[in-house]
C-alpha cells in the first residue's frame, strides 16, 4: 500500500526546499522555560514573547516543545516549533495550542504578512491540521488528510501592517486507524513574518507636493481650454 500520493510527494519535496532554504539563528529553548521565566525569543528584527501552552491526548508537554528562531529564504524572520506532535490510533484526537505575541523591534517597520509551514503527516487513515490565527486579522492553515488532500505551506498579507500581533497556533491530530498500524506525526511548525517600512515624513511631504502640482497643472490646462472655447 502506498502511503503517499504523487501530490503528497510533490508537497513533501516543496517543503524540503523550504526547510533547506532557512537559517537557524539561535539555540532552542523549551516552551516551559519561556513561560516560567516570562522570557522571549529574538529573531532578527522581531521579538516573540508572552508564551502560553496547552496540550491533550498524545501531544507532548511544554518541556518537550522547543522554540528556535529562524530566517526564511526571503529574509523574513520567525520561529520554529520542534516536538514529537503525535496522535496514536484510538482514544480520540490529540490537540496542542501555543500562543504568543510577535512585535517588531525597529520602530520604522511593521508586520505586513505571515507564512506558515510544517510537515503534518497522516499515516493510513486520519488527519493532521495546523491552524495559525492572528486575532481579527485572519488565519493560515496547513494539513494532511488521508484519504484526501495535503497542504504544507500557506501565507497571507494583512490588510493593515501592524507593530505587533497576538498569535495562536493550534495543532489537531486524529488517527482513525483501527489497530496499531498508523498514526499522525508532526515534527516542526514554522511561522515567519514579513515586514514593511513606514514612509519617512519627508517622502510623504514630497509625494503630497507632487500630487498638488499635478492637480494644479490639470486645473490650469482645463481653464485655458475653456477660455479658448469662449473666444
């Protein structure tokens, strides 16, 4: 029996390219340590703090979930969650939730978008779904459903660039296999955030001045044409 369709093999290859194209910047720290110390992780131009955690079923405890900073191939900084995120056959689904705040360190920049990537894998019958929610600013989702489809990378641009965001990452895994052969596995979840630069006040003034000149010139041309028609 083939566990992966051509679509899944393509998705896995695409995900491998994504992983190879990243740079790990710092040593890993556990979620439990971050919560206990009210600590933070600095990744490039962003800070991640105010961590929270919960898990059920076969998901690991907070001291077995690690956080490491990372940079993707586009130069966007973020974090990776490492762990043995599992669900064994029987006893219903397993869930894990990680919450945190991400904020820009540069006052001249804003968070413009986000990318979610991971390796959810449903062996035989079941589903693994990872959802990243940004409050009222939308959400991303990746998954592997067997039988069904797979999606390993998702991204979005926010309607409004923001200095900080409250983020919740939810992992839901459920193996529907009867017996022992099968299960759900996830080993990492990547979250990266793109940034935009706030225009300098001087550039805004120049742009407004140019717009005003264009407007005045347009009015002047229309005025001359009206005078010529009246002659």
